[in-house]
C-alpha cells in the first residue's frame, strides 16, 4: 500500500510539474496569474469545491501584496483586471489542480452518469438494454435513439449506442457516438476508455494514445489508462514507455486486487518477451527497480 501511494503521489507531482512547465511557468518566470493559481492549488488541496473561490481570492491578495508595483498588479487593481484575473486563475486551477479537478469531475458525474429525468426516455433506454443483453444490437440502437430524441443529453443512451456499434464492428459509428458523449461530458471515463479501445481496433495507435493520455490526466488512479497506453506503446515499438506504463498498471491492479491483474501480468510478459528478443531485459529490471516493484518474470 505504501509503495503504491508513494508512486501515485510521485506521478501526481510529475504531472503537475509538467503541466505548469508546458504552460511556460517556471519558479522564476511565473506571471502573477500563474502565481495566484499555484498558491490556490496548495490551498484547495484539502478543501471542497465550494471553498475554491475563497482560496483563489486569498491567494490573489497574497500574490498581489508580494508583487505590488508591477504592471500586472496595477491592471489587476482595476475592476476589469480583477474580473479577468479571477476568471484566468480559476481556469488554471481547474485545469491543473488534481484535487479540485477530481471534485469537479465527481460532481459532473452525478449530473451526467444517471438516468434521464424524462420517464419515457428511461423506458426506451431500458428496452434498449434488454435487447443489448440479447445481442440484438440494431434493435437496441433504435430504442436508444428514441430515448435520445426525448433527452439529447442522455449520456447512458449515447454510450450504449456506441457499445452496440462497437459490437457490430462498425467502429467509425462507435467513435461518432463516443465523441457525441464526450462533447456533452468531456470527463466521461467510460467514453474516453472505450473510444481509445476502438481506435486501437482500427489500428490508429496515435488517436488511441491521445485518448488514453486524456484518461490518465483525468483519472490518474485508474489502471486502465496505463494498461491501454502500454499496449499501444508496445504496438508502435516504444518498449521503454510500454514497460513503464505496464508496470504502473500492474501495481495498481495488484493494490486493488483487481480481476484484471492477470491481464496486466500477460502484457508485462509480452513486453518482456520483446525486450528479450533485442537483448534489453535490463531495461525492464531497471524500470521495475525505479518504481520499487518486485516481480519475477521469465
């Protein structure tokens, strides 16, 4: 447990640092807005979503006092500047503070991962589910589409239409409906994971990797993003990254006592086999050591 927790904390630290670096934010070159966001992130870490505004305003006061006299703080001192600063800071915090982002995602999940408020839409959805269970995919799609006519934001219906098309191997149609789902709920982990899987079926590793990365960014404790990323990295021949991400998936599966642990072990075996072919098994053992993982593999 301790090893996994430390690993995940390390991953969060690296991810947070990389995001800010990618935005051009360094400890010496931060703008006032970026400093406000960074301070607010630290404040929000143990707070609820409802307290985020107080963290941003208190951080703003602290940073402005520390940077008084600069052109930025002079602009923030105006009504227009203050409004813009709050808006920009809030966006940076939402994009880059994992604790805050997780809380927002959980709230949005409650809003979108639920039955419709329209009774008739739910009736069609349940009819579709019965047909889906019996592999009557085309008939199920008709019922799900009837539900969508009544409730255009019915995520369950959109996702299940995509599931039907995926089972029918109509991969482009499946992608179309997963994207419709993500247009409404961009943080939807079901659609993110499954659209990545479908892109993998199509042999489009680049797009699959893009969606697995989005899944990891939003759900860093979910092993499925790492597992999928490792699988696609193996396919394109990036064995180093495949090894890293497969090991992370494995340790999360193991910690969760997941039924998918065997899949994680199988993927590690495939990666190790490829490394063995090119006489680079030392890379595998090095990555395992870096992540403090003890694993025996032939």
